[in-house]
C-alpha cells in the first residue's frame, strides 16, 4: 500500500517536470518509473533524488528561462529555424546543465525497463 502511494507520488512529480525535462533533452524512456516490484527504500531514495533535482538551481534556471517567452514563441523559433537569439543561448546553457545533472547519480528506477533474455521469460 505504501509502495503504491510512493510510486504515485513520484509519477506525479515526474508528470509536473516532464515538459521541462523533454526540453532539456532527457529521453522519454527515462521520465518514468521502471516497471516491477520496487522496495519502499528504493522508491523513497528515488523520490528524494527527484525532489532535490526539482528544487535544484539548474532546474529552476531552466524553468525561468523557458518562461521568458510564451510557448508559442519558442515553437515559432523552432518552426522558422531562428537561431542565435539571446534567450535561445540562455536556454541552451540551461538545457545542458539540466541534462548533465539528470545523468549524474540518477537512480536506476528512472531507467527504461530491462529487456528479458529468452531464457528469462516465463512460459
């Protein structure tokens, strides 16, 4: 029961952070909790890491830079292939910092599911 609640809490936080993580270039397969039974201790550590990540200076900076302009403007920049603007440079720096931090000591809970070998599959 507690593990289910912990899993829901982590998923809720991930959903809140997902748009910014995608902007930063984090693969979608990592913005989820791995399937399977997970110990409460593991989920707790994963939540603590994710919460610290959410409150980090790097993530906050990315959110601030992204909010400088409406989302439609960012999409137009991409659509019309406009590059080199000041806010784009700020965003690029913030994205790199977040991507680097995401890779650093990320709990394995946020990795894609492991592929099973043929002899591991249940029949």
